[in-house]
C-alpha cells in the first residue's frame, strides 16, 4: 500500500448523537485499508483514560479536549492519523488545538436539534429539556459551532461515504494526502492479487472492507431456436427430347414402354 510522509488530526465536533463516532469509524476503516497508521480517540478506553474524574463544567470539558489534543498531536508528529470524535463544545479550546497541532482538520458534524431528539433512544434530550439533566450541551449549556471549519457535514441529509469523500478532498487540498491516496480512498484502482498480474474480469476491492466483490455470474446464452424444417426441394426436371418439362411419373412410363419395344 501507498504511505504518506505527513501525519494529521481530523477533529470531529458536534452535539451528542450527531454521528461523530459513526463517521470516525468509517474514516478509520478506509485509512486502515489504505495502509495508513490511524488511531480513533473515542470509546470506553478513552473515557477511562482521559475523562475519569472530570465533570461537566466548561473548565472540565476544556481539560478533556486538551488531553485528547495532546495525544492527537503526538500521533500527528509520529506521521500517524489521529481521528477524534469529541463533543468539544467551546470554540476557543478547539482553536487552541489548531494552533498547537498544526496539521489540523476541523469537521463540524451538524444536525438539527429536532432530528437529534428523534434519534435519541436514551431519552437524554427530553430529560434535559424538562430540566432533569443539567448542563446538557445544546439544551441547557451552549454549543459553539466552528466559525471556519474545513468541512461541514449534515448527517440528517448526507450519507457517511459522501461526507468521508469530502473530508478526503479537504485533506488533499491542504497537502496532507497525495492524489493517488485519495484515488485509493475513493475506492478506485485498488485490486487484490499479485502486483503486475492482471486478472480477467477483476473488480476493485471495497475500500471499506478490503474484500473483492465476487464477479457476477455470466448471463446464460439464449437457447438456440429450433431450425425450421426445410421443405424438400422438388427433383430437378429435365426437358425431354421435345423440349417440354415432363413429370417424373410420365418419364418412367415412357422408359418402360421403350424397353418393351426394344425387347420385341
């Protein structure tokens, strides 16, 4: 696989339930298939390591962002890809990360609140709206959207693959990815098998899973139509001595009569 000489951080910010984690995992799967070292700073392990002991005040939330950003910066400097799906609700903390990391791509994962509420299976949004959950970002605490993000994703109307391709394009425009890498990330020209060996009918591998789709079965040839029975052509008719065309039976009778006359 092709490798790049640059590392970078993709920071996904947005409200709870907007789809940050789903997009992060999708991006990581495609980078893995490309052969790039990638880390997703999310999940139970990350929470245990970075968020343990922290509450939900602005200072504590910014401290979590700072811890995640410190790790992302180390991955970036080691030529890796850091993908961070984090609520990170305050603009000044994210802007500070941009200055510290340098190779930083901010992706605003946007989604209308009414859609977030309809998606919420835990009921946290409704509880926050009734005051049962204090300090809930986007309801009782503010969420500050990015002022100038590299990419804006609308998860209420945009497919994950489409959003990912626009992120890859942004990375290309910034010089963090090469054109051939984006070409592969888009799922083109990635074939399995030995280099240089062409397989007849081979299809590009799926960048998301690394598997090659099975070729479609060849279409069955239509059964040959039964040939029409050829009509027997009438026997050629030879003209008799008189020049007229005699029927076969008439000619046979004439031959027998001639033979009897000769025998006498």
